[in-house]
C-alpha cells in the first residue's frame, strides 16, 4: 500500500469512526454494533502504526465519549474519565489475563468481574456524605452538569450513611419494565417511541428540566471509587463495592471475585445464558484487577485503563426469511438497502426489518430475496442480517443487484471509485434527497431557519409548497395558514425565521447546500477564498485544488456539484430571491491576528473547536489544519499530539490555552503583533 493510498483510507476511517462516536455519545442513535465499531478502530490503529507519519492528535483512536451538551452546564474533571477496551472471545480474554499477570510479575491474577450496565456513565461527588455534584462522562475531560437531574433518581441517595468525601463513578439506566411501560404510554399519546432502554436513559438524564427526568423512573448502579480509597483504607475492588453498598449506594450485586482464568470463563458462560433474566440491559461484563494498589503501576492509554477490560457478549442470532429488500435514498444520494423480514423476536423485541449496510455486504454474503437469514441486533440495538442459511435456499432465487436507476426519481445510479456506496445523481431534483437537504439547509449550523423543523418540512412537502430549498423563500402567509395546525402566530414566526436567514454568510449557505465533503470548516475556507458565490461558480477544478486544505477529493466533489444544472438553477434562484451570496467575514481589515495562519490542536477547556475557530477569525486570523514553516501561531490544549511536536521542531510561535487567554486579555481590542514563546 502506498502512502497516498494509506492517507486516503485513514481519512475515511477517521471520518467514519468520528461519525459513529457522535451518533453513540452525543445523539444516542448508534447505527452499528460495538464489534463492528471495534473493527474500524483496530484497522485505523494498524494503519497508523504502519504509517506513523500519518498519525494525528485528533485521531478518534484516542478520543473518549462525545462533546458535552452546551444546553447544560459543564463540569471539568480533575483527571480524565476513561472508557474501556473491549474483548470479544476467549482468546482475547486469555491474552489480557496473561499480559496483565506478566506485567505484575505473577502467574495467577485476581480479577473482580462485574456486569456491564448498558446505560449512561456518570461521575458523582459526595462531600461529608452529601451529594454535591453529578456529571455525565461527556468527552472524558469535561461532562454535563446533571446534579439536579440525578437528585430526581430515587435510587441515588442525597445523603450517605457515613459522612465521607468521595468521587464515584456509576451508570444511570432505565429498567426494562420501566422502558416497556413508558413506551406503552407514549404510544397511547401518539408520541415517538424510544428505540431501547439505553437511549431512553440517556435522553431522560440529559433533560434541561429535571422534573422530566423524575417522571422517567430511572435507576443507577455505582461501581468505582475514583478518589478517596487510600484515605478510607480501601485496597481491593471487591472491598470498594462492599463499602459503597454499606454507604447506602445502589451496587449491582452479581459481581464475583475470580481467582484464576477458569473462574473468569465460568462467570462469562453463566451470564451469557442468564442475562435475559435481569431487569436491565447488559451488553457484557467488566474484568478489573482486584488489587487497587497496582492500578497505578499498570497505568492507562490515552483512552482506557490497562487494569480493566470489557468483555462483550455475542449478540443473539435468530433465523427468519427475507420477503423484500427496500432501498432508501439519503441526503447525499446514498442508496441504502434494508431487508423486510417475517417478524421475529430478537433480544426481547419484535424485528421486521434489518440493515444490510451496503451493496458490498449483500454481494459478500450473497443475500437474495426469499433467503432464510440469521438476524441479530448490532450492539443490542440495530437489527442486521448476519448470514444466509444456504441449506434452506430455494432453487431459482436470483442474486440481488443494486438498481441502475434511483427508486425515488429515476435518475442514474453511479458508484465512485474506491467507495462501497451507490449514489443517485438526481441531486436536489430527487424527492428523497430533497427532504433531507431542506432539513439540513434549515439546520442551526447552516441557514438556521427558526421554526423549520422536520415535521414542518414534511407538511410543506406533502402540500407541495416546496420543491427545492429556493421555494422556502417563496412561502407566503396565506399559504401557511391553509396548513394543519398553522395559525397566524406560527406562520408569522416561521416567516420571520426565513427572513432572518436571508442575511446569513456565504459560508453558511455553502454548508447548507449539502455539498459532499464540505463541512463547516471547508465551507468557510471556500467562502473566504472566493468571497462570493459568483466567483466560486466560475472556479475550475484546478483552482479549487490549489486552495490550501482543499484536496483532490473535496475539489472534485465541489466541481461535480456545481456542474449539475439542477444545482446551478437552485443557486441562481436563491440569488434572485435576495439570499446573501457574499462572505461577510472575508473583509476583515484589522485584528491582532490579521493575515496570520493559526493551527489549533488538542482539547480546549474553555471553548469548543468551533468556538476557537470563530475567535481566531474574529481576530483577523485564518485557521489552517496543518503545521508548516509558514504557520504564524500554534494554540494548543490538552493532549496536543504531533502538531505541537512539529511546531516545536520548526521553532514556531506557540501558546497553550491559558497563555492565549492571558494574551487576549492584554489586547484590549487593538491590532498588535503576536508575541509567543518558541520551544
């Protein structure tokens, strides 16, 4: 494999892993199993080790959890709240046991085995026995302040039986019985159902209104004393569990002290059979070194401790028959196949459809309509087809091939080199892409049209009031008043939101158009470089490729999008309707970072990455992604990685986050030179 090929594959893996991290930790909507996720991470680790020059500090390999919800307050942790590495079979369990024992210079190793609760991780502080602070894990550096919400959970005591000061870690979950009752109530009220207990627990705990949390009847288990064990004379994990129980905290009671590897296998075997008898979801178990004193000796990686691992249970597999294969079309035109099944009970719920992921999977597993297949829930959540039972295949079943025409609009379907996805070429002229495109166009980080959410978009499409995003700006009050549930106030609010969006910057318009590979940062780069939509429309692929941080893939995607007549027509209509097509932030003429290229690296305590980028731009600077001899300044946070190392080697100006804050405080709004230290 060449360096360029590896760079392309690593880039795709990082994007995909980051997307799954966001879906799992921030949106509570995972799409793939833990095992499938682990395979992606393992492949990325392998390639980064093979090509160390392509390693990056923002690689998702070293990231923990997701970003905190800014709607809640934030809590900064004194030390990182780590996740766990995963084991999937007996060989991996044996390897972990053997390597850990060898690291400690022993042959036999005592492990405390505990059930792994499938919920939302929390960190809770008690001061002199009183509950004072509670947070979600967030990204491991800082989490969401959910103290008031945790106080609404009956199983979490506001006061311990002893006046101890400790920091604890636990898991908030929704019992299965509660989950079933809650979904029955939501069904009766016509509300959307929760997908599974974990999503329900995560959504319930992160409510801005604690009374909503209280009504969801959540529960919790505690399993780790993060700070305070030495002062209390606690030297073993089993002792920590017993002590927390004595304090009045809920502790999952089925833990076991395993004195050897055979004990571990017996514990695994028992709970693989018996976990369905519990009133909570568990997707595995956790093996922890019993002796707390050696935890510091074993240490941890950037993401996970070396003294503990999670063993993941294999998902339950059930046989059923495929009746049809449905093809859906997403916002970017990707065709996604889904198997429609004879309904079957899988992991406690009835499944009638299952993901086939992509066309390579269909070809690799030779899935055909009419086949009998084994289905499982990926990560106990998303049903997927695992394999075909060929012994039951009837003669004459034809191989299932991807359609040559889009099932929604009839446009040609193409497959790009190096991709597994097939795409509709209809663009905004495709009804399926149109719905998702309008929702994206109106989203907060794009055109931010207040009042234009998914339900309103569906109503407008059903009534045929919009056919492209340009039609949003043709809506009139008399049109809206004819719609279900629309009165003068709602119609007026929507029209006001639409009017305000006319003045958004070109960068937000470009992001809102949904061009493939063009996120917020790339949209800002394009807008600042060209200054207007007219100049961008005239740009050749060569001109696009010449822009710093715009590679061949992005340049081709932008050029292809702008070359499609339907897209150019929509852009022209938007301009005629008075939508701003100039980059309002591209004309900065002053600021202490004027004309300076700035690299941001690491995790910041005081800002999100987006906020930091906006701050640099507001100060006149330009954010770039890579360090070079032309870089003016490198600002770094926690775990900065290779970019800081390279900047030090080039003797560039660098500041850590605190130094940058102090420098900002001294600027008083005056354009000045950057004075940073060299290392």
